[in-house]
């Protein structure tokens, strides 16, 4: 994303844009003059985000069940047929199920991998195909987690296989970056790895994490914006954010 007047030509596609981090990114990019398409099952919540847009951009909601490859393909076709070529893809959608691995069902484990890894991979595939076909100078943003790099020494139970899905995302970003380089595409890929963020996503851990320091959604959105605003020759490969404990002085 350029800091000049090119912003009006930018088109961003964001998955999981109905709440939390995805919603904050959508509003922030729209306020930068970018046309944003938000995908989520709760599309009506995405439409309401336009009330927070004070810039020249707009947020366009589109219903998409990101656990379904058919729905994802249909959504990308809609984007391709309706909007100018996308220049930014933010893969933000994900789920977290609070449970011990020892007590998780096969269905629960599969649902975590299907949405967090398989659906993200499909979105990246389709976004890369669109950018490659249009010879777009693009940027792929993948919402990862600190749990995709390390498990905290002070245990917070009930993470189940969620960290494993995020470790998969870390590897996926590395291999996809190699593909982009091999294919000589003018596309950047940035992995954003926040620690705990104060959103409804953590509601399943309300007691266990109540006193722990947390990031705000705006902190993560600003990290995305930083990566997008780097010069053409700079690729920010990884951003790791962690909230610090506050001490009274």
C-alpha cells in the first residue's frame, strides 16, 4: 500500500471480518481510502462497520461460510466478477475450541484444522491465483499467533490442537513465500502473530485469562498497516506482538 494517492485504487479482501481483529482491520483500511470486501457468515455485522468509516473507502459485506471450499470458491468468483483486482488479502478467519486433547472428539479436532489450516490455505491459493492472473503488485497477510511459534511456559490449559494449527500456518507461510519467489511474482507475504487479544475469541477462557495482559484489536490492525505501508523493496515477513504486564510506578 502506497502512502501516496494510490490508495483509492486499492482493493482488500478480508476473511473473518465481522468482529474482532478482522473488523478492526476492515475499518482501518477503509479509513485509508481502500475498498474493502469482508467475508464472514455474519455479513450483516460487516455492513454495520461502515458506520465507523470516516475516510473515503467503503466496506462491502459478503456472506461466506469459510469452512466450505464451495463457499470460498463462490466468494472469490464474486470478488473477481464484481470488483477491480484485489491487491491485499487478509486471511484472518479462525476458531478456538476450549478443551483438553484427551477429551476432544475427532470432529472437534478436524474442525480446528479445517478452518484454521485448510480454509486458510484455500484462501491463500485463490488470492494468489487472482493476483498472478492480473499481474498484481499484491500483499498477502496471514493472521497467525504467538502459539504458532512457542507454547507459553506458564500453561493456560484447554488449548487442544489450536497451537498445532498455528504451527502449520507458520510453515505454510514459509513455503508459500518460496513459491512466490520461484514464480517471480511481485507479491509480499506477512505473518502477523499476536499474543492474547481482548476479543470475544477469548470468551471460552474468561476465567483462566482474566488477569493476563492482552493486546487490543487496534494494536494488531496497526501492525497490519505497518507491513502494508513499507516501500516496494521491503518485505516484513513476520510481526510478533505481545502485551506487556503493567506496573504501577
